C-alpha cells in the first residue's frame, strides 16, 4: 500500500528571544520515505515559530537525503521587502533587508530601511514594518540556515 505524501513539514520550535546560540540538527529519513517524497515531487519544508503562541514563518525547503544536516545561528531575524506577486512555488528575491529585533518598528522609505524605533503599537514579541512610500511590496522575515553544507 502506497501512501501519497502531499508535503512534509517539520516545525522547529525556537524561542525567539534567545540570541547568539548556534544550533545543529540532523534529520534522517528511511529509504521508503525518500522514495515517496521524490515520487510526489515534494520536499521538506521548515517552519520557524516565533514567540510562544504566535506565528509560524516558512523558513526554507529542501530535497532530502537519508542524512540531512542543518545549522544556524539564532542571532535574531532579518526583515525584507521584495517586488512582485506572491505565487505558489515562486522564489522571492529580496531587494532590501536589514537585521531586526523583537519589539521594534522598521520604517521603509526610498528603497531602504531607516533606523528602527519603538512604536506604541508594536508589542515586545512583534516586529513592525512600516512602508512610508506608495509602492506595494511583499514583506517577510528571514534567518540564515545551512542545509547539507549549502
């Protein structure tokens, strides 16, 4: 009996307030799981959890091997802006990004992020992005990750 794999989602529940910590994770798959993932033309998608009880952010995806090695430094987040329309499977190419910390607002104007500042409407477990222009952008959070030495 063959089970169709529509997608595989691994949630990495990380505490967003922890900084400066290096993580290394090994994820293993048996041969049958690898065959099913490839037969379904799917991959492994990682989601990163924000502060407890809040959002998940799709972080990265990859085609698995039997042994997969992931590594990252949790030195906070980056905010980015990209141009275009969101579409399933589309690769985003951020045009502007900057390091970000929880509890701050990141104003964006004339193609760059200005210095972050406090804002009464940005809670301590949130990151705010304020577009001070008239263009519409795709915005998001990023973090660096290495998967199988890439």
